[in-house]
DNA sequence: TTTTTTATGTAGTGATCACTACATAATTGC
DNA sequence: GCAATTATGTAGTGATCACTACATAAAAAA
């Protein structure tokens, strides 16, 4: 998992995997079937619900708290010096040669699931009344995920943890401002686009 | 350039390059010296100042306009269906096997240069008075670049151009809110952290 | 124990990797 | 025209890729 996380699917060779695991190719193939299948199991372990900061964050009482904790908890993990920087789901399938597009699609689907979770939490916030009824869940979810994905690149560039938290301060200020425009739009009937 | 842009440094083989260029390996090596050197030339062409939306954006009269145009112009390029999605400098060196770390460092340095340009433009905005004197150029630059880098991943996931612009609306609302806290901090002596 | 099943290591599969020696073709200088 | 130089294609370099046939070793079943 750590090798795939750090070097990506194609940047990790079977030789690297077998030497890191202390086993031979035969054992690896008996246990996992193929490099593809092993990668998928590694991603599944990385993305397991019981370890997922995102899943945990969605339990927060308001949509805003949920999104903020999602950003902060994931960012903490991204810059944790004990693990490779950034998010495995975001980074490990960025560069693929022809013939491995399915790996990229699999990861894109997982990112889509995260987006769906955030979007659903936003919709619930609007229903619960902690967000304006007119809040655009698609835009807010895209915004939150754009910041989240950007933090993976920042982490790869060795971002300072404190500054990452300051970036999230700014991002949440943007969240609040955007939510306010939705509230205003609901009251005035406007389109909600910031001038 | 397009192959490296789309598949990354290691995801692009010499066979792909020679067949796309319609030349033989001999000619490629006579002209460029090595795959590394060709990649660097491709990145240089991609990142040329005369084509750079970022450089052009920095000429805007205020720091806010400069940052907003940087985001919008780059985002337009990221989702342009005529070119690979996302930013070559951000994406093409994400997954590297052992022994090619210098490629990653080279791209990270280019990202650092972009950050420095944005930071310098913010500092100038504070000097010019279109930003509060206490504005934290590091935080604002990191925030802008985090959103920018996140947009590359969104583009890879096939983000809708209109929704990308809406995300930038939210991001700029965040910029304004963050700038406001710096102004408030300057007036009240507070630390400037959004609660 | 003896047999059967399961797990593992050795050694090598063809394919592809980046790269190049060598020969031929095109171009240039005289 | 003729020699020197430059450019290009052919064919192959050793290394490494993901993967596996085969044989041996360990464990389980009889």
C-alpha cells in the first residue's frame, strides 16, 4: 500500500513489492492474483470506511462542521511524516500508460463516491436547516473537493502543516461567503454568482 | 508534449513518442539527447512565458484581479477539450519510480516559481494598497495555488466547465473573506484566524 | 506413516523499457 | 562532380517489466 501510495500504480514494480513484502513473485500471485488485484486491495485498505477521516467527518452535526473536519482531518493525514504525502486515491493513478485506463477509472470512481458523500451531507444540511434551502450542493461539494485535491499536491510539495491549516481557514471563509450568497439569493431571487 | 502531458513522464514510452513524432529513435536522440532532456523541453514549451495564463494574469491592476484571472484562465485551459485535462506541471511527474526523482524535483521547482510569482503579486498588492497591509502573502498564495492544483484533478475527472467557474466563484469569495480578516486584524491587532 | 494438498522458491517466459552501433541516405562544401 | 558532413533508418543492446512452469518444502488428511 505504501509503495503504491508513494510511487503510483505504474511507478511501483513487482520487484519493489516482493522485496518490500519479503516474499517471492509466486507467493504474491498465489495470494493476490495479479498486480491489478493487489493494487485494488491496497486501495481498499487505504480507503477502508473504518479508517476514513471523510466518513467520520460526515457524522458531524452540521454540513459546515462536516466539511471542515473532512478538510482538516484529511490534510493532517496528507502531511503526516509517517506516511507518503497526499492522498493515495488522488495521486496513485494520475500517470498511466496506454492499457491501464481501468486503474484510473477505478480511482476516479472512488473520488466520485467521496464527492457523493459530501454532496449528500450538504443536501442533508439544507434539509436540517443548517444551510440555506437554496444552497447549491453541487457547487459546494465541488469546491470542497477541489480544495481537498489541491491539498494532496501541496503535501507532495512538502507543505508546512500550519500553513495547510491556514489554507483551510481561507477555504472555510470561502464556504461561508458562498453559503451567504445562496441565502441572499433565496431572499432576493438573484442568481447567486459573486460579482 | 501532449503525450507527456496526458500520460506523465514514465507513462510515456519512447515507442509512443517516436510513433507520434513520425521519427525513429535515432533521430529523436540526435535531436534531444535523452528522454529526460526531451521531457524538459516539452515542459519548457508548455510553461513558456509567452503562453502562460499565469504570467499574463499577474499584469492585472490589482492582486485580486490577478489571482482571479490566474484561476479562470488556467481553469479554461485545464478543461479545454482540445488538450489533455489539467496542468502538465502539476500532473506529469506525480508517479515516479525510483531513480527519476529529479524529474519530480524539476516540476516541483516550476510549481514553486508559480507560487513565488503569485506571492510577489500579492506583496505588491499590499504595497499598492489594494490589499490590507497586514495581508499574509504566504497564506493567500498557498490558498490560491491549492485551489489551482485541485482544479487539475477536477479536470482529470471530467469536470464541467461551468461548475469549475462556480468553484472559482467560491474560491474568490474565500479570498475576499480571508483578506477581510487581515484588514480586521490590522485594525484590532487580532491574530486573524477565522473562528 | 503415507498420501494429498497447499505454500514457496528457482529460474525463466516473451514483451517492452530506454538507448545505441552500424550502415545508408541526404545534404553541404569545394 | 566528388568528398566530407549530417541526418536517418535498421536492427539489436542489456535491463527490467509483469507473470509463470516447474520443482521442492511444509502442512493437512488418511
